[in-house]
């Protein structure tokens, strides 16, 4: 299977009854790491298409992945806590999965929290981590209770909206995005026979992922993350990124100003920074 030319899709078993859909871009060259690109909450692998294409153009292989509950991957009812989702990625890249040799793994938003947890628990599996406007989300300390968090961050109910309406909204909201980013956003939804949409991540599972984020404390693991961590906030003065930089033993801060989905908005810039961290030896 492939969603566009030259991209191979594999369904990789990572847990009992759970398979992750992984898109393999390009071929690994000797001496160059593979990049594994992980999406955020209610997103999907296709938001990384532009970055993956840019990495291949620069001579690097990439893997984009739909996390459990999202996109083309399995959709169990539970669990969706961060350690479980990080274990999915460990199984994906490990010897029983794609058997990647210490890739660089990048995660956006919630995905940043997940890849940081992976690096903390399995530093032997990765040579470096990039947190793309994420890795510092801690709603459990930002809200007084889970009920307050759920009330504020629950997603809109989009099931049954016309596809044309959603496409128009996305294009108006992101007029400066490349077409790959627009297509990636639209891939968050199943398009049904009557022309309406349904998010691949159901409302109920979205709430379970959100609860997993509420219970997760990335700040508590910062001192124990021993692999290099690249922080890519979408704001130059994000205090949460600055706090992570101060607490992580080996980190660099490289803001890329833009939308929260800066990987979709500025794929070439994100790819350039990732490659530079390899060529200058930070991701050694």
C-alpha cells in the first residue's frame, strides 16, 4: 500500500490487538539516521508529509506513523496513557517492529510528550529527540481538576459535517500552508459516502488521550532524559520551552515562528533544522 508515489505503508503489530500504520519514505543511506515523525492529538501521519518529502530530498529516510486511535492504525477503546503510547513507538522502532538503528524521533504537540517519554524509558533505542511545539504540555498542573480540563479542552463534535465545509474552513484558516499541509489536515477525517466527515479519532477516545495527558508530568522526567533533545517551539519566547531547556541535561532551543502545526506550515524549515542537528553532531 502507498498513499503517494514511492511511499510504502506497513501495518506493524506493537501490542496485543494493536497495529500502527507506518509510512516509509526513501531509503536509509549508510551513516545517516532514519527520522521517525510522530503526530499530535487528533492529528495523523499525513501532517508530516511535507517534512518527510524534504528529508528525502536531503538524502535521509523517514517514517511517519499514525498513533493508536488515529488515522489508519488500530483503535482500541483503552488505554491511551502516555507510557502506553510511548511503548507503542518503542515496539514500532525496535527489533520486533521496523528494526531501526537508533533513529531520531520527532513528535509534535502531544506527540512531543510521547517521544520524550520514549526517550526517558528507552534511551538505547534513539539517538535524539525533537519536540515540535510540544513535550512540555502539562494540563494536570494548568487546571485545578480533571473536570475543568475536560470542559475546557474537549474537542468540537465534527461528525456529520460536510467535507466541503471542513475543507473550506481549513483553507481559510491556513492560507499560507503548502498543499501537503492542507491535505494532511483533511486526512484527520474519514469521508463517508454521503459527503460528510467523521474524525478518525472518536470523541470518546479523544477524551481518553486528553486524560492521559492530564496524568502525565513531562517536567518530572526532564532531568532523567539522557539523549539529546531539540526543542522547536512555535513562539520565540515560550516559557515552557525555556523551562525544558533549563531542566533537560542535553538540549538545544531552535524556535520556528508560526502556527502550532509548524511542521505542516513550514516543512522545509523543520527539515533543515533536523538535518543540521545531525550534520553538526548534536544527534550523534
